[in-house]
C-alpha cells in the first residue's frame, strides 16, 4: 500500500520486511523517505573546510547548532533533527610504526591527524511526530581530503575483531576499517568510540520512547555507514532497536562472510542505492587478505537489498554528462525522484520530491533551457570576512562548545 504516511509506516520503510513490494514500482512514501536520508548527507560535503590557506582545514565550518540550517536541509521538510555530536576520523596510509602519515597543509593547523567525517543527530519533538519515532541518525561524509583516497585504495582485506571478535571469519576493506578504528592524536578516540559513546548516550536518554537508528552516507560515507551500522547491530546497546543502513553510491565493503554476517543480524537492514552509470559501486576489485597468500583473489560482495536507478533517462539532463557526474548525490536524489521501475516500463518521471535546481549545484548537468547557473553553490567570499576597519581576514570556522 502506498501513500498512507511515513509516521505510520516507518518500520516497513526502514526495512522490517526487507522492502518487499516497495522497490518496483517505488513506493511513494519510500521515495520521499530515501530522498530525505540522502539529503542528510549534504551537510557533510558543504561543511568541511578544505582550503589549504586555512588553519581550520579538516574541521567543519559550522557549529553543530547551525550545521543543518546553514546547509539548506531544514526548510521545506517536517523531518527535523538536532545535531548532537561531530565525528572525526583519521585517513591516510598506515606506516606500521607511527600510525598514519597525515600532514596538514599548515604547521599551525588546528587538527593534525584527523578530519571531520560526519555527525550524529536525533529527531526533535517535531521530527519525531513526522517520522513516527525518535530517530537517531548517523551520517558519514564522502571522500574530500587527499589522504582519504589513500584509504579508499587500500584494497587489502583485513579481519574486523572490534566488530566481530578475535579470530572471526568476516573480512573487510582494510582502509575503511582503519579509518573507523584508528585512534588519532587530535581527539584521543577512534571514530568508532566517538560514535558508540554518543549513540549509547542517546539510547539511554530516550529509553522510554520508541527509537530507531538510521545510518547513511554517500560514496566513502556509504562504506563507513555499512561498517558502523553492522557494528551497532552486532554490538547492540538494545537489540530491540532496529538499525537501518541507507547506502548511497557506495563501494562494496567486505567478503562473503561479511555479507552473511550483515544479512544474518535480526536487528539490521540495509538498502543499497546505485545508479547504473556510476562506476563507484562496482569497486573495489577482488583483493587478498593483508599478509595472506597472493592467490586466490577474493571478491567483494554487495550487502542488503538493492535499488537500481538510472538518472541518465532524465530529460532534464545534458546528454553528454560524464560518468563521474552520475556519482553526485543530487543526481542520485533526482534519479530516485524520477524512478519508475520495470513494472511501469522503466521510464523516468519526476514526482516533485526533489528540486531540479539542485542538479546544477556542484556541476553543469542540467540542460541550459532551465536557466540555472552552473555549479551555483559556493562558500560566501571563500570565508573572507570584512572587519570593522574595512580589512578582511580568513574567518571560516564557527566556534563550537565541543571539539
């Protein structure tokens, strides 16, 4: 049944029945639901400071209290959240002796071995009404820093004892597992511990309410969402709380034993959203375990249910859009909005849940006839702020009450 309301149907929309009968054709409530959760990745891309001239490089430019409003994901939606925690992770190439080889662009950079990689939020009272429960939301950022590419291309498999225990069978991508579990000097905690401490706090705070945990991310963020959602389900604070991973444009994370472990968790569901023109979900290539024999190569496996979209069918897009252009999360949301499914002839028809002006937010993908500027999103004055005396300084980081 379609269109009866997200608040009433949130359990099936979050995968309690593995989205049976909801994907083809795409259920109208689920369409809106998926666009909502994909939208929540926007702040992670727009909040990170990447300018080498800034001593704040690697931090979020906004305080937690302002992150969602300043990145445009508050207006026009009833699904309201409060950001309660920022997540920081280390990326780079393991030296085996000194941890990770991470060098900030400036000697006086405020963070040396870490980057802001996402956030934890919780539904407000108003958001709870719209969502039907108190949703704890974990959002991971996609690749934006150079050394994160080193982590991405560390294709070796490794065991994951912090998730599955010592001598466990599942193998996962070494680069992303290390990002999730490595302690860095800046915050003195792993990303895993930061996340788990905050989720545990929120679970306790709302223990007398109906609670869900939703984990999402795009690209690298999807990989981190897959790992962390698995962790939150396997090492659960309350096995009655459902954990759902919405994995957008994500690479594969583990071997067949990881796939089995993911899909055998009673409190875990995952929906993988993939555009047929996006090459990233085809990665990584088969690999070997770290320290293992050179052969045989072990393939990475897809986990969860799959929603396959094809935004290229959209008549709004330029026909010569490059392959990497389809990796954009705005193209993913446009693809979800227009998805018809095989049962409706496989065409493309937008349903009005996504503003097409956003198609050109970061690239030149929308046909010229719509008169939308190319790559129209920018940071105001690149963080340069005029002072009372008329001079300008780089002031691109809003202080927060927590690191």
